[in-house]
C-alpha cells in the first residue's frame, strides 16, 4: 500500500474512500479516521489514505478529476448562487430603526421623570 494523500477529519476521509471505492480502487484509512472518539482539530485529525501500488496512478487521476470538477463548478452549484443582492438601504433602514427604538427606550423614562417634576 502506498500513501495517496492526507485529509483532516474522519468524514472527509470516509467520503474520499467511498469515492475511490466507487471507481473500483481499494482504499485504506490510517489515522484517527476509524476511532469512535477521533480528534477533529489540528494535526491529530490527520487521516492518511492508502491505495494499492498498482492502483496509485488511477487514484491520482480520480483526485485530479474531482479537483478540476470542483474548480470549474457552475455558479448555480455554489452556496450563494441565485441569491439576489440586498439593497444597501435595507440594511441602513434596519440600523436606523434600531437606533430610534433604543433612543426612545432610553429617553422615555427621562421625559416621564421631567414631566412629573
């Protein structure tokens, strides 16, 4: 077995192993990927992905294809696609309304106290 790559986090490692498996490539995970309470932060979360020596070139090709597909993804596949930009005045209006509400809440007791005096 030869190390193909390293990923951080058990979830990413299992997704990569499943992707390789779907292409007929045997993958083995080494690291915290199989631990029930695996560390998910920093260098301790590293999981090494190993493949058979004779499948290494095919596995590298699968990684390259996935990277190219992710880079060339159409804008409608991105998280903010299709969301209309919010007009600048809508955010400003909310801030002004909040400022007026706070001013009234602070000044109202003072006005009542002055009116009673």
